[in-house]
């Protein structure tokens, strides 16, 4: 099992969220708000069940899953699409593939230098986020 991702994490950097949001078809006014947010991640694990909460002053996004099990994801408050999503470990990376209307969509989390890293990708655009641990 790779280093634990569990805990509370505060955003340090957020590169190309704009490109990622455009790829998802998010409108200009929502993008302007979203770009200003300092997101927090809360990652919890109980036995084989994970919960990842993305929190902000504007909207929150919460989803839960079991490893290696495909589930229906509805990206409520984000681009509001339905995906067939599956999360697996690839080495030390927690990798999610989000099959649906948008091609080549997914994300990966990993720990590097005690920081939580996240790449969110969609149709050739990649958003890179780094978080520091706060709890
Ligand atoms: C929930 C905080 C951000 C709210 C932004 C609101 C509107 C923008 C609409 C769509 C933009 C798409 C994504 C914003 C960036 C990150 C949100 C969570 C993305 C995600 O899928 O995180 C994964 C990996 O940690 C867990 O769900």
C-alpha cells in the first residue's frame, strides 16, 4: 500500500484549471469564480471504501468509491455529467478513469515530498494541483 493520501490538504498551486474547465465546457462566469478558489481536499478511508471531498467557499464536490470497482459518478456542481469511473492503484498513484461523453478523462493522485499531487485531465488538457497537509 502506497503512502496514505488520507488527511486534510490545502491547495498550494493550480496550473491550467482554465484549460481543463474549457475542455469540460464550463461557462466563463463560473470559470472566473472557480479560478479564484483555494480548494481543500479531505481524503478518508474506512476499510476498502474511500471518500474524497473537494471543498471550497463556492461549491463542494464529494464522492466515494471502492478500489477496482466501476461505479456511476455524477459530477454534480462541476460539469454535471455521468461517467463510469474506476479507481485503481498504479504503483504509488491512485488513478481514476472517467468514461463518458468526454474523451481521455480522469485524474491521478500521489504523494511527493510530503505534498499531495493531483493531475486532472480531459481531452488533451491537464490541470496540475499541489496541496500541503494541514491535518
Ligand atoms: C469543488 C470545488 C471547485 C468548484 C468549482 C466549481 C465549478 C467549476 C466546474 C467544473 C470545473 C471542474 C473541476 C474543478 C476542479 C476540481 C474539482 C474536483 C475535481 C475532482 O474530480 O477531484 C477528484 C480528485 O481529487 C475527486 O473527485
